[in-house]
């Protein structure tokens, strides 16, 4: 902290008289303080003593992996952390900014970026390396990049190991297992054609699978075309399928960190926080007017054009985006609003991303992660609360009713536990608490909630 020396008159507080202070209890004199600082290489009083060893301070800050908020507090309360450090590569950066940049360079997404790409990300995040670090950490916190993970589609499952190997099992009518056949697999089987390619994230939809590699490339297989609704609301199925992982050439030049697939569209998230969508452009439901089976990526602009996104989630016909802003995280939705699943207080659709205002204006909740079920959605807050909204069929919202919930509402009934993970499916919701307990609610068909009852339903 900054130290200032000044002469001050004796002041009595609450009529307590001054008392003599023994020599042993007296504070050190300015002369002794000056001598102590001189031993540290700084003879002038009033200066922070660690200014003589900035590299040591930097090492401590980066080794402890301080939170960006803590770095900002250091900068706000002490001039030592605010002043330029004259350290390479940017001489004008403060100590806290240099520490944040070094911690950014440890992140797998940030490492391969070119200098101009890093600067562009910095400006997109608000012009500070502390904000870039906050953006990167937020993304790591809401999906399991480079960690073992399991994801389930309608009738098949995908396992990604921490080493990047991929195993699939389940039904395989469209080749969504990636084994070059349409034979079903009842045990996990490794996709041999991906050996040597490290996969860091997977998305499984209805008869379709998407995989993201650590180099930012996307592989897709299964249904070649997604379903679309005809004029008479009939379902028109795809004409062919792809039975082995195939590189999506249309994404060349986009470094992808997350992919999702709904029933009627697909979407990917770039490392810079930009969202791209495919297909289902006939009615401009996702901000673009294209052929329903157009496989070219289209940037999702509108309100998100200059706002970096850290996570996306896809439902049947709608998309959620968890957006990063210096003031905090926020949630946007776009697509079909039937059942109130967009969270805007109505059942209308949105052609452009729209902010869900309920979290900031009413619930005072800071979103941390999002999950999109087929017809309902959920958000996990930093404080451990869970909100759900949308079509409440079979009690999947956890509010004790089956009616529509057109704005986010906090789920009660977890006791003192705080939620740390959420997952939603087709009329099902799962919540993991910090004490290890798992809650599930919604449709009990086929025993998919993990309870003894097979028929019926469970509601909190």
C-alpha cells in the first residue's frame, strides 16, 4: 500500500484521554522506516518496498493464479500495481496487466493466437488483459474443454477422454456413431479414423454428431441434412447420411471452441466469442435468410455483434448465448419462442438475439452457465441458484406445475446445497449440488431420471 507521512494534532475520541505509550509499543520512527527501505534498495520514504523487485512480485501473482477481480483490486488500492512496469513485451503495461497477460498465455485457447488476433480480442473484451483473462476463465468454467466429458443425443452417446479420444455407442441409423457403418453399437467403441486428432468437445443431436479438435476444426457426421417444417407442418427427412467424421470445410478460417446442434440447426462458437449458425434460415429465425439446408456459417450479429460470447446452447429450434461484458455475464436467446422458452415474457419468436432481462432486473442473479433442453431452458448462477423456464411438461421445470413459464424462475427445494452443474434434455432436468447430491425432475419414461418409478413423473 502507499505510505504517507504527516504531522497530525492529538485528537480525543469518545472522551478517552491520551495515554503514554511505552517505548516498546511505539511505532517505528520515520528514520528507522527509511533505513529499512534503504535495505530493500529504495531509500526514499513513502514508496512501496517491493518496487525494487517487480519480477518477483510478477512471479508471485502469476503463480497464485489470482482472479482478474483481485488483480483489479490491487490496481485500485495501490499505485505500485498501477504504474507502468517497463517490462517486455508492452512497456506501458501495469503490474496487474502484465500478470493478467501472462496468465492468458497459459490458456490453451490463447496460446496459438497471433499478436494481432490477441489485440483484437483485447479490444472486443473491453481493452484490458484482465478482462480477456476473465473472458477466458468464464469459458473454461461453463464447459469441459480438454477434460473428459459425456454427451447424449436422442438415441446415441459420445464420450471424449481427457486425452482427446472419442468413443460412441447407441443407435446408428444415420451413421452418427462415426464408424463408417450404420450398425448399432451397444458398448463404447473408439472412432478409429480420429486417431492422432485430439478432440476437446462433442455435441450430439438427433442422429447427428459434431466434434471440435484442439486446433479449432469441426468434424460432423450422421444426418447430412437437418429436418425442416413444410408448409403443412409435416416433417421432411434428410436424403442421405455421412457415416464417418468429415471435416466441415465451410468453417475454414474460423477457430472453433464449441459446437452445438439442435433439431433444425447447428451453431459454433469461435475463440474470439463470435457465434455462427447453419441451416434453418427460411424464416430468418436465426438472423439470416438462407436455404434451410445451407451449410455455410452465418455470423449471429444483432445485439451480439460486438459482445463476446463464452458459451452457447441449442434446443429444438432455439439458441441461448452466455455473453461476457465487463459488468458481468448475461444471457441472450433467439429462435422459436413457443412455450416461452426464449424467456422474454411471451411465446413469440425472435429473429435476432435478445437479452433476457429477468436475471439483472428481477432476480439479481449472475449467470454462470446455460443449458438448453428440447423445449425448456436452465441457467446456473454464481451463487448456486438454478433458474428454469419454457414448456413445463412432466414437471421438467421443477416448479411443481406443468404450465408454461415464460420468464426465468428460481427452482426451490435444494435445501442448503448450492448447484454446481446443470443439464437439460427432452422434458428432463438434472442438477448437481456442491455436496455431491444429484437432483432430477421431469418425464420418467424409460427410467431416464434414475429413479425406481418407471411410469409417471417427478416434480420438486
